[in-house]
């Protein structure tokens, strides 16, 4: 069967693929995400195009040196017309959660699969999440329980864990919220004979 490679250092993406029973390798090559994002924003690029370019850059860089189907993924958070990066520290995570309280935000996700250094498949997703009006007491307990893990997510939440308690409404695919649109990826891998049909 064709080799599958995940071009991501994300622990949750690794867990998603592990839990689905996939046999894959993880190979990560550094990509200057900030430079790509900054250049594209300067050019007036759409958010979905930025997420797509970042996912493709990750997959392509690994695919230039590794055989097989190389999966790259990226996710961007948009709220009130602004893009957000992962919070730099716990204080920034707290501020992010307070800013999101009672508001709706979007997660725009992209997955690109490359082979021999060229993209062969891509998928875009958009999920809409509304954060409830949580209390200060809830926020304190949530931050204490989650700790540094909050700085690993652009929204300062782990949706697969306690973060689910933050929301009053969610419209979108569970796996896309976590950062990897698994079902379409599995479809393509079956189509290519990389996993059993």
C-alpha cells in the first residue's frame, strides 16, 4: 500500500489519525507560517486561501524529500473580521477567552495532500462556533484545569475535552474543529488504495 505521511507536529492531528487506525509516519519540516500569512494578508488574500497555502506549504516541503501521500493541514480562526494566532501565554489565553465570550467565531481549515512535491488533493472546511456567556468562576476553573494546553489552540480551547463546555452552538464537522477533516481524507486515501476499501 502507498505510504501515508503526516506533515504536522500537532498532537491532536496525530491522535485523530491514530484513533482512525491509520498506519502513518510523522515528518515535519519547518515552514515560516508568519511570513506566508503576512505576505498574503498584504496582498489582500482571502482567509480560506491563506489556510490552503499554509497547508500546502507544509505538505509540499515534506513531499519533496519523502515518498508517499503527504498530508498537510492548517486552521485559521476569524472573529469580528480579524484573524487570530495561538495565544502566546496563559495571560493571552485568558484574554482570548474573555474576548470570545458571547460571540461567534469561525474556524477555516485546509487539508492538502502532496505526492512527489506536488499537490494532488485538497479540502476546505468552515465551522461556526458560538461561545456562551460563561461566568468568571467557570473561567477560573477552566483555565486551572486546562493549563498550558490552552496555548496550543488558536481559540484557547480543547474542543475534544473541557472546551466543549464553552459553547452554546456549533455548526460544523467535529474533526474539522480539531484541525483535520478526517472523513474526506479517508475517502481520498481509499480512492488511492492507501487504506483498505
